[in-house]
């Protein structure tokens, strides 16, 4: 019974799948552009990258925001 299941699984896996591209044109051009297109970067947000910091400082990242009130 196991060998029959294995044979059926391998037979089904051997079936050809639909081509992703037809005549070098993608089937979904919007998805292709989203995956292969150029990324947009916000220069204001890129300055807040703290990936290389050993310790994340306490408090808000943006100094324009007020610090939390310790009394409340």
C-alpha cells in the first residue's frame, strides 16, 4: 500500500507545471514589477537605522517627541 502511494506521488510530481512566462512576457506584470523593480528609500527614515548599535537607547528616537512623564 505504501509503495502504491509513493508511485502515485512520484507520478503526480512528474507532471509538467504551467510555464511562468510565455514568450518572455510575465503572466502577471504587476507582480513581476513589484518583485524585480527598484526599491524606494526614504532618506529621512534611513537616518534612524540603529542596526549596528550595541544597546538601544531609552526614550524616543525622534527628539521632537516629548519624553514620557515619570509622575504618571
